C-alpha cells in the first residue's frame, strides 16, 4: 500500500511552508511512522550534499526531522539562480546542462516523468510522505506548466494544508483568493487553512475564520503564534539582526544578491552572546567583531555588487584594523587576488586582495562531503588548531597560491583553507563549519541546541496548536 501524503501549500513564498513541513515530518515520525519529505522543484541557492549529489537545504533538514537519510529523490529538481533570468538546473542531484540551456517553460514536460517516479518510489517505501509546494498554487500564469503544486497533489492523492503569513496582513483575502482560483477538484484537496506568525489575541480573529469556512467549506485548523527563535534555518535566509541584541559578539554577514548556503550560519544565531547582522551597506559593518563573506552562486557578479555598494572598502578597512574576516566558498574566492574564467562559468574579476590566492573556474563541479583537521592556525582563529571538522563542498572554482606573491598559510589540507600572514583573515572551501559542535566549543565556548532538540520543539509546537485528531486525520484513509 502506498504512503499517505500530506502536502503543505502556501498563499505566497515565505508563508511558512518549509517550517510547517519540517514540523510535520518530525510529528509523524514520532508516531512510529516511516516518513520521507518531498518537494518536486525547489528554487534556492541553499543546498546540501547528499548521496547522489545535491538537494535544497529545506528537504535536507526535513529528512533529518523525519529520521530519514537525505537523498536526491526528496528534491528531484533544484533551480539555483545565478542571475535574474538564469538558473542552473540540478536534476536528481546532478547539474543538467541541457535543461539549464532550455527555455524555462520548456522543461516541465521532460522532467515530470522523473519527478513522478521519484515520488512514487518514496511512497512505495514509506508510511507517510510530507510534500512541500512552491510559491502559491494559484499562480494561474504558471498553471499549464505546473510540476510542483496541484499536479503533485493530484498525483499523490494528497491531503493539503494551505498556510498564510498573517503578519503581512491580508491573510483571509490570500486564503480565499487562492482557494477561489483553484479548480473544483483541487479545492476538494484543501483540508484546512493555517494562519502563521500571528501576534495578539486569537479571539480577535472572529468572525473571520467562521466566515471563511462558510464561503469555502474549509476550516481554519490552526493559528500559529509568531515564533522567531525556533532554531530552524529559514528557507531563504533572514533579514535584520538575530540573536542577542546589543551585547556579545557581533557578526556581520555580507548579503550579496546571489548569496548561497546561508543556512549554515543558523547555529550562530542560536548561540548565547552572539548577534548576527545582515550587511548590505558599509554602515552595517560598523561595530562588527567579525565580517563574514558567505557563499555565492555568482561570485564575480556579487563581487561587483560589493564594489558598487562601497562594501569592498569597508571590508578592507575592517581587515586592515586587524579585525576578523571569514570567507566561505565564494567568499574565499572574493578574498583572493583574482578570479580567472577561461570557460565562461562565472566571470573574470580582480579580488579583494586579502589572501594571495587565484581562483580559476572549471566546468567540473565539486560536490562532496568532506572531513578534515585544522593544522596550525594563528590570530583569532588559533582555537581551531587541531580541531577535526566535517562539512561539505559545492563549487566550480579551483583556488591556488598566487605564484608571484608570498604564500598564504594553509590551515586545512587539499586546498580547503588558507589564512593571511596577520592571522585575522581566514578563507575556507568547507561549508558547515559552524554546524560542528567542536568548532562552536573552540571558538565560542558554547553549544547551540542540537537539531533533534529543534525538530522536537517544532513538533511540540504544532501539536499544541492543531486541534486533537487533526494531524492523524490528514493521513486517515477514507
């Protein structure tokens, strides 16, 4: 018998689909059921390395919440935006150059059989599959090429929840308008509405939920209070400050347009005495103890953006004062002397010149899990000396010492990490360092909550706010 499927749809992007799907994965797994997540198509530069290649980070965390091994069938199609009009296409974990070159609307027919097969296989192997939609199912301009929302719901015979962000305003109009634009068979799949990020007295919502149910026949199953510190990485990052306000170590994350793998810094937001700042202007670096250049899906373009904002000068000034700078993957490449692109992968550009390194972009993409041990490390990074660390790599660049300059100090083997002579600038190809408890202990003398603790908190939260019987009812066979 195939698994029962529960699907989380949203009225908009960032309504709370990923968060709720993760909570459902853990809740159903705690009932003794074998659970797998699924999202047919994800558009995100937050990706994780799994068996077979890479998938969106949201499905990676949902698999962990379900107690399942993350794998490529859980997110068969991943679109990684490189420019406003171009995305790299990853099919079942691997970059597909032919699909990447194809017009966007021309992909659906060719990829749907692979998506459907991945979903069918997961259903055959599990008791429950928790499916996440994308954007809104009522985007009628996209309906003829839909491969991620109601087409998936119909194929999986899924019971659907429709979630909206009430903090934005207009929640009931969003819910009703989305429902109204669906076809009648699609409307019949909507089993409940969910109001997310509510602040205030829920009694003041009346009579809107009752009126909405009269209009649609769909009950508002849950009103979820605003909860900012749940500890799960946001699907597309965060904005503003996170963590303790005003005190402790201030870490500025440079937020260029094609930022990638931002979720790896979530543990810092969960640490006591750490405040993360989203930096888009030079003024945002004022008072920062650390400046972090995260990964980038288009390194040369994001480096040009840095210069347009004047952030390059602010970063150089910060480093010149002996303060701490970290570059990860694309951020490492920016810290070097130059980007060289003979194959047209990313673009040529001068670097920031904080490390004597040159990056050459190659067609072959490195996608792998990696473990290493820090060697001799100096300056503010000295506590990392001898620490074993596990993470992952996703990059096209190959970085090496500049042949005409003094050598940087290698701090990790196999070209994974370098440090400048002064010791305050560190560049790494290794993603996920701050998810390693040994690294957090060495650098901060503290630990972030474990992922299992976070997942259980999510499950407890929805259990407290959904009515008794509602969640089991979604997987009850009629």
